């Protein structure tokens, strides 16, 4: 028996389950997730069976979780793991890397549909730039990075950096996080 993959919201102080969101498919796992400020949920999944397609699932606040299956010409190609997620909340777009098939996919969080897919060799980590105007994608075995404009979803070939020594599964823009959590007097 393979249980349906799910995300559990737990109250850690009360040690109680607040909500369980299931994907309603048994062919993928719940690998990685991102949550927006309005509580939309985006999940990237790997296939349970090697060689099969992973998946992207989206749930708007309090709505149903949808594992997106169209367009099949793209979703059927998403073999292996759908890996790193970054969400541009201004445009409400989730960007997801797919290293095994060398793609970065862009999904409308509102409409729960694919907007665009672009080829990036061995795409792995992704995050927003501090000004939130670009997605930064780490890729390839030689530790490269490239910027993708959040408004046009086009790669800036002039922005390719190598080596960047950031070749792991995820990259995080700590500058933005630190700016949010540090006392403001440090930045004045």
C-alpha cells in the first residue's frame, strides 16, 4: 500500500494536525514545497518509480490541490525530480527546476497552469534576486548561474556566471531573509 503523498500543517506547540493536503495521485512524492504570503501552496515532486514523470501541484488559499497534467507535451517530459521552487509573488509565478531533463518551468499560481518552459542544462537551484526582478538559476556540473527576468521569463545570456561554486539542489538569497529579520538600525 502506497499512501497518497501529502503536506501536513501541524501546530507544534499543541502537537496537533491542523490540516492535511493530499495530492490525490500515487505516482509521485511530495518532494519540495513553497508557500506564498496568501497561503497558496506549490509542491514539486519526484516520481515514485524511476524513469517516470515528476509533477507540479498547486493549491490556492483554501482551494483544492491540483496536480497539473497539461500540456502533456511538457508534463510528460518532466522525468525525475521536480526540484527547487521559487515564487515571484508580484507576478504570482512559481519557477521550478527539473535537473534530469534540463528545464526550468514557470507556472501561474492563480490559474494553476504552465506559462513557459525553458532549457537550462542541469538546472538545479533557483531563487529570486534581492530586487525580485530576476530568478537566479544554478545549473550544470561546472557550477554556472544565469538570471531570468521575472517579467518576461527570458534568460539574460549576458548574465551567465561561472564558476559560482553553488551547485547544490537549492540556492537561497539569504540577503533578503536577513534584511527581513534583522533590526532596521543595522541598515541605516
